[in-house]
């Protein structure tokens, strides 16, 4: 079964996914956050997913940010709607910086790297790779 990684933001949410054997992590898409529930409902109907991992934003001192509680509430709602799913959280500190490095190393053109939705997807990849201890 697959695992989804989410880089949640107030405007957009980047989404990454593993293969069914949970070996490879790929960027999936970026959706407007207001459309996230609809996206998840459709995706979960069509794909076998066992877990959703949210990137949990933290301040440099380790304390929660203004988004942390919003993410926990969303995680609880998802868990209530899909009781078979495991919902987990992973510290997303520095994932955007790591994603930028990956994008450069992969040879992505500068214009594409400036597309915020690309960064959101790649940040979700980093969150999921770190969670799975791939990096």
C-alpha cells in the first residue's frame, strides 16, 4: 500500500506518494488547499493508501507554528473519515531548502524551479523521504 506525504500550506498543498512497496517516493501533484479534501477523497477511492504523513512546521526553537494546530485538526478529520488510515506527522524543518537543492541537482530549469507548486511537491517528497529514512 502507498504512503502519501503532504506539505500543507494555507494556499497550496504539495503531495508526494510512494510506490506500493514503499521504496520509491515521487512527486504527485500540488492542489489548492481548499480542494485538498476533494482530492484526497478521489485519490483514496482509486488507490490503496495505508498512511498519510503531514509535514509539521516548527519554529527554529522547536515550538509549533501557527499552522501546526490547523494541521492536527485536519489530520484528525481525515482519521475520522478514513479510520483505516494511519495519520502521522514529521518535522518539516528545512525541507524547502533541501527541495531546492534537489531541484537544482536534478537539472530542473530555473524558470520551472521558480514555480511555487513545483517546490511544494518536492518539499512533500523530502518530507516523505525523511520520514521513511531514505535521506
